[in-house]
C-alpha cells in the first residue's frame, strides 16, 4: 500500500513539472477555465461571456497605437517622498517594490503615437503600481500630456485604472485633482479633444477629476467605476444598493458615460471619434 502511495506521489510531482504554473486562469464571471495564451490572443477577453480581464499597459498600447508609431514621453519623472510617509512600510520602499514589479517609474506611462495614421497623445495608467493611485507623478504626467496635446493640437486619450488618490502623498496628491482639471478646462476651451477610457477599476480621485471630464467618455464592459466603495455608500445612506451599481452599464444608463466599447473595438471607435470631432 505504501508503495502505491509513493508511486502516486511521484506521478503527481512529474505531472506538476510538465504543466508550467500560470498557464490556466478561471473567468470570475462565467467560471470557465481559460488557457492563458488563447486568452492573450483575444486581448484578455473571455470568449465565453465577454468578461474583460485587467491587462498590462503594454497590451493596451499595442491595441491602440499603430505599430512602430509610438515614442514614450516624460519617462524620467519619479516620485519624491517629501512627507517621509510611513504606515507599516516606508513609502520609499513601497515605491521601490512597485517599480521593480512593474518596470515603471509610476502608475502611468505616456506616449506620442498614431491611431490609424492620426497623431494622438496617449496616457495609460497601471493598476499594478500601488493600485494605480494618483500621486504627484501621475498628476504631473497627465498635465504635461495635456500641455503637449495643446501645443501640437492633438487629441489626448487616457486609459484610466485607479484606486484613487495616493494617500502616502496626502494633500500633494489631492492637489493633482485641481491641477489636471484646470489644465483640461483650458485645453477644451481652446477646442482640444479629450477622451478618457474608464477600465476596471476607475475610482476615487481619478473619477472625481479627469476620468469624468472627457468630451466623450468611454468605458470597457463591466468596469467598476465610482468614487467611494459600495460598502461606504451603503453605510452612509443606510439603504441597499441597486443591482449592477457602479458598473459601466449602470453608469451609462444614468447618463455618466457615452459609450461602452468592447476592447477589440476600442481602436476603431477612437479612430472614428477623432475623425468626426477633429477638423
Ligand atoms: Zn467568462
């Protein structure tokens, strides 16, 4: 009996070695098991139910910009830690961990590139970098992108993904709401086109500023979009929340969004909008 157990164990170990980890993933909506390379080919959208998995900024960049057309902008800006913030872990350590995990300086990358031959400035936020939180670097890069779009008379497209303001930067983080909003107001007054794409999740300070200030506001299907979380709202108003609350479809129904666009159609939608709205 003991012999069989040992043999079974060996077979199990052999099996484990032959199946690399991370090759399969379960869809959280329909629970179908997905083969990762197939899922990647479909821009990380479930073929069974259309669930949009979160994707890395590089996938979004490839999806939207014409091949070989892009150039990264403002790549040298990094967060300082003027408040010497510490909460369990030092903020500087958190930054270092996030940098090595994502290979980025902060929660946003900006590019100059083309969509079907039309020049745009594109920002892509990364939720993997301290929950895509907006600190002074995100605010500064969004501001610089708006300035450049204004100078070049190019549209500005921003793929949003954020847990909100970066608490480790306190008031400096909150100031980014006013800074980016005022820059956008001037850009739009002069006829500039700004299109935010709200992906899962877009919450807090980003929803309270540039996320909701687009000339046209796009979102991905099923994306969580809101300011405070549902638990806080439920406690505050003392009522149960309706089904689908804070999901893209609910927000579109209430008039907060213009279009919900499946990922595979996003480039075509942007290209059409830019063609229609930019003279
Ligand atoms: Zn699914």
